[in-house]
């Protein structure tokens, strides 16, 4: 019975990828000579009446780079917050250890940046 499900899964993937490939071929053939009216202005160059496929390629590349950059910035911000929290926790642990050891009370920490 497991052999049946493996074959079903394999043929389903093959059919889905085949349909996607067929769609891509039809899409490319229908839009191969289609142009956009106007000027496409990039940082280093201008395109007069660019192909739709070129425009879609640039849009996809810029979108992927933008999302990657946004995700990296958000991850970096989270790392800074985590680092600040760990420093605060270490400072509090040290203060508690000093208080238990009988040392003088620590000076209050200033968390406000002036």
C-alpha cells in the first residue's frame, strides 16, 4: 500500500511541475515581443520601450533583494535588543550576587540615555 502512495506522490509532482513548465513556455512565447510604452529609468541607464520580460525580471530581482535586506535589518534589530537584554540581566545577576555577598548596595543603573 505504501508503494501506491509513493507512486501517487511522484506522479502528482511530475504533473504539477509539467503544468508549471508548460505555463512558463506559453507565457514566454506570448510575451516575447511585447514592449512597454515609455521610458524605464534605472540608476545607471535608461531603457526606451523595454520588453515586458525585461521589466518583470528587474522587478523580481529588486523585490528579492529588497525583502532580503528588510529581513536582515529586522534580524539585526532583534540581535541588538537581545544583546541589550542579556547585558541588563547579567548586570542584575551581578548586583544580586554582590548583595548576597554582603557588599555595599550598588548604585542604581541609569537606563535613560541623555
